[in-house]
C-alpha cells in the first residue's frame, strides 16, 4: 500500500499535478507524492490571473530545500485565481497539498479533457513504480 495520500476524487498527471473540477472551474495543485519527494517547500511561483495555458504547459514552479521543480497545467485553460497565501507560506503545500495548498483555479478549455487523466489507482501505481 502506498504511503502517500492520493484522494480518489481527483485526477492526476504523470508529472505529479492533481486537478479537481468544481462547477465550471478546476483547481490544480501538486500531489502528496510530489511534495514529499521535494521536501520542505521554500518558494512558489504562480502565474497571473487571466493567463492562458495549453495542456502540459508550465504554469509555475516550486523550490524546496532539495530541488526546484516546474509545475504543469493538466488541461488547457485560463487562470481565474491563484493561491496568494502560498507566497508567504509555501509549506502549506507540504502540510495540506489538496485543500489549503491548492495553487491555481482555472476555467478549462474543455472540461472533458480531465477525464483522460490518471485516476487515483493509476497514479498510485505510477508513484510506486518510481519508489
């Protein structure tokens, strides 16, 4: 059994982002696997509201005591909000990656694209294969 928290109600990418559809918007962050691999986060770089991205395009970055890592948007869309609280407290992602540690809200170009992402079981298997 995996030691990471991988909620079943989310979709995931192989680059360790998660996405949750809420009405006409989606919320994106990095997974528990990603934050535990990075260790203590020290900096988060998020995009401006209104910025548009293609699926798989880098929208931000995180830095930790161990490494820096780019963050990619799981689906195409336009940013509607960013979690500005992370600027002063990036460790929120370490403590609560799926709720308080969300990174951006977006209006997806096509919400159906979310269905093509990994479900929790497939993402858990992907994480276990990497160790």
